[in-house]
C-alpha cells in the first residue's frame, strides 16, 4: 500500500491553515505540519521533508512567500503551490520566477484545491517516468569531448569545452554556447552527471557553469559573468565550493 502524499501548509492565518488541513485529510493527503513563518518552514522541511508545500505568497514576517520559495528551491527542490489573495503584479511576477507548480487563489473551493494537488502529483509522476526512460528516448548522445543534440531537424555536434553554461527548464535543459542555444529533453541533474566534474559545477539549483568560461565574480559573490551580458546566479548552497575552486587574491 502506497503512503499518502505529504503536504506542508505555510500560512499565517491559522483559520485558513486549519481549514486546508481538514480538507487535505479528507482528500487523502497527509499534513506534515502547519507553520506561519518562513523560518519555521525551512526547519520543518529539513527535519520532515514534505512532498508538496502549500505556501502563502504574502507571508508575513522578515521573509515573504516568494523569498521562502527561492530558498526551498535551492535547498530542497520541493514542489510549491502558491496561495494568493489579490497579489499585486510585481509580487505575482516575482512568484513566477520561482517556477511554482500551481497557483491557488483565495478564497478557493475544495475542488480547486483538489485539482491543483492532482495536477502537481501528475506532473511529479511524469517527471519520475521521464527520468527513468530518458537515456533510451532522448535524441542526444554524449561522448568524452562532445555532445550531439537535435537542432533544426538534424543532429549537430557541440564541443563540451565550448559550453558556457546549462540552465534547467523543468524536465529540459538549455545549453548555451557563445553563438547558439540548444534544448535537450533531459533534466539538469542527468546532464550534469555526464559533464566533466573538473570543469563544470552547479552554482544554483537551475544552473551548471563551465568554470573555464567565467569572466568575473561580482563583489557580493552572488553573480557570475559569462561574457556577452550573460549573468549567472550563485546560491548560498554552492558558494563555498565555488570560492574554493577559485584562485582569489
């Protein structure tokens, strides 16, 4: 018998949180906790990792829901459903940048909650299935010094040392070279494992960079310059290792 999907509720209005908890229980999900602050959510996810996080976009406190989502993406990659109530355009656009799995507008109906969760679970199952079959289905081939990818209806050679960086886009990868971009239908983690570790490293949940192509590291050590106005974020999780591999004077 399969265990139920675990959901963490991050909502600072406890009446709403309690209602969500009851509805999740009725729908067959397991509530791992109800917390009202971002700091509590981070600790909870470290100690009792949920499968999905229901997150209030306008969370009160020192850190709002969008900031928390960025941290969760970097540290745990847990699927997020944002709970929104009249979010302004700027906040909504910030939230989109965290690549949430769904948005749920308050006040919502129980059916809305059910459908949002089912969509997330369906997407998770699809991603797992793709991961299992990607080696046999993806039209790309990796050799020791090059990768062959499909580009405009033909397989073309991309020399690995020419790659500037690779960016995750859901279950796809976007490979950037000085003159072109290529899409691969594999997750970033899979492609990263095939690239030489002495040359490439992850600097962010969504980015793997070619260390030989880095032109500058900004003063706050949060952004890399890769040339031609290409700037790559550096998350706290990977900063120490990146600095260790740099020769800083």
